[in-house]
């Protein structure tokens, strides 16, 4: 808006300012996995050092009880240490807090399968956890008491405080949440008792609607098992289906994942939860552990169970996938993990770059399989476009206008793509192969004509934007004419852009 505003201070005798744009050469290739996407390891992966530059995300379970032990007292020290450890490898975190985790791997204080409910809640009169000695064959498991009002209140409060502290934190890329085993919306092997060993449907609705109001910058997701109507009310509730939660699939690419492969439970869940959800919220997950070979073979370039990772990523518009044990097989070389990560999510190409003396127009296309789910901006010489690349769908393009940037006629500044959710010093790489073909000047003949109250526009494939004297956009049109009388008398700035390098800005007074 700064270019338009600057024009407004010119004297009324000035009626036309023709902005000449020249094409700018730009060449760039993507040589690293872009931020916010790709194959995901756990922080303790023994192969982390070798694969550090092949991934950009790390996943970790976290404990509510590690942050809170006394009512209202939050200690984020250990959590911050985790985030710092991950960021120290120039990676970002995918975080999932949990209550239940079966077996020895879920031990807390030497108790296998212990529930991560804060100690002060466990000590309340009437709070009673239930127990299964071998839940679903996964080992001993203690279950939170969801009849307890304080547990319900605390869980909502926790995410309020979590979001207030970390929503804008670049160390965190995505947040996952849920209930039950591993927070994956099931307690297989244990008899379901809603309102006791699993939250009631009413509380789940309250919680999910609360989540939707807390995180504004960081996308949050739930397991595809939330489609199970025995456990949750989501698919039968239009209000819940309208929430902007993403999805994670914790057994991606197993032998019968898709409907045409057999049981197809996973694909059915994706379908029931709106197959277009990826357009606004991320799709992620974890490679299957259904067999010992699933993670080993997941990155086989020839595919597994009838499909390659690249094909499945495109089919489900996957942005990230946990593959902590892919390196136990022979296919997940350093190069292959990097290649697989780059095949996920968004991929930007700058397809057009034009510059004037005080502005630039940069066209960005998403050549990936999913949008970017964080705000990011084309930036030239430290000046950002007002247009975010967040949500740009695969195959779509957007023109980003950078106003108020001084560009000498012989200068070719290299654009960057920046985001406040990136770690310090990071930018988003892009591909480009543009040559400069000289200056395209605005012809002396104006494309904008005023006849009475009617503005008329010549040419084809143009877009006209009209601004008021405050520099605020008041209308945009592709029509051949526009009646200014709808605004009454006044001064207006009319900007004509034919998308092919010709831009005309005209001051109109009536």
C-alpha cells in the first residue's frame, strides 16, 4: 500500500503516474528439505547425526505431569530444554502431549503404563484411575478418571496456557492432541467407558471447540481415529466437522490401508473426516508398524503394498510423516530420506519477477502436493509483500506485490521467502529459472479512461484495483467498465495491471 499512499501526496495537477516494470532474471534450485515438511525422526534417533540435513522435523511425546504437578503452577523448563535441543539441530518440533501410553515405554517414575495426570489431581478425593494389565497386548496401562471435574477443567486450561506461551514460537511447527492410548483416540483392548476411562462425547466437543480458539498460528491436529463414532461425536456433528483441525494417520501405508487393498479402515476415516480437509489444515502421520518390515520398506523407491511413498503422499496430500525406524532398512539412505522429505508438502516456484524503481511483482506457484500452513511472505531487500503464501493450493499461483522497496534500474535483488515461524536465519527455498527480456513500458496511450462517471478499461486479461485517498483498496474488478458514482464525489487511485508487465496508476478526481 505504500506506493499508492506515496502517490496521494502528489499535487492535484498530476493525473497519471505510469509505472514501468522490467523483467528480472532469477535462477534458484531447492537443495534442502523445505521447512515445515518431510520425514520426521524422534530426538533420540541413533542415526540423527548422519541424517540431520535430510530432515527438518522431530516428533516428541510430552507429559502433562512434567509441566504441572501443583494446581496452577506451570514449569516449562524441561519442555523448553526439549525444544532447544531440537532447534539446536536446526529442526522444528511436532509435539503431542499424552495421558496414556501402554507398557514399559510409557513408564513414569518406574511405573509401566503410568498415566501422566498431574499429581495434585491424582491426590483429589474421589479421583480413581482404572487399570488394564495388558491393554491390547501393549502392556500395563493406567487410565485417567474422566469423571473428575478438575481433570476436565485442567486439560482445557493447559492448552490455553500452552498456546499463549508457544503459539508464535518458531521452535514448534505442529501440535497434535487427543485422548486414549498415545493420544490417538482409542483404548483398544480395554472396554470403553465414556466419561470414566475416556472423555464423554459432550466433553470432547467442548475440548475440541476450545482447541480451535487457542492456537492461531500453529496448526493443530488429531488422529484419524477420531472418525470412530463409538469413541467420538465428531463426524456426526456439523459444528465439530467445521473446526480447522488437521489429521495424523499413525499407521500410514500398511498392507490394508486403502479401501482397494482390503479392510481400508484408514482411508474410510480420511473420507469420513472430509477428504478436502488438507486444503486448510495439515495431513501428517507415521509409517505403519503393523509388521516389522513396514518402516524398513516404506521408502522403497519401487513401493510397498502397491504404492510408493511419493504416490501416497500425493494421494493424501501429506505434509509430514514420522519415520523414526526407516533407517533400520536398506532403502532409507541419507539421500533417499532427503528426497522423500522433499516430495511431501508444498514446493514453491517463482515463475515471474518484475521490478520497477520502487516496487516489485513476484508470481509464486505451488508445485507441491499440499499447501503451506504457516504465514510466509516474499521479501525483497527486507521489505515484505502483504500477501501471505499460506494456503496456496497445489497448481495455483499468486502475485505478491512488494511496495516501497527501492530498486535501481540496473539492480536485480534476489527475493527471499520469510516467515516469523521459521528458526532464526532460515528462509524458505524456491525454484526459479527466469531470464530478463528487457523493459516493458506502459504505452503512452492510457488503458484507463474516464467518461463522465464511468471508468473504461482497454486490453485483455487485466485486473483493476481502485483505492481511496487513505490508500485503502475499495474495489477490484476485471470488467471493462466501472461506475464511480457508487462512491460519490472524491479522489481515487486506479491501478491497472494486465499481468504481462504493464501497470498503470491513474489519479481520478470527480
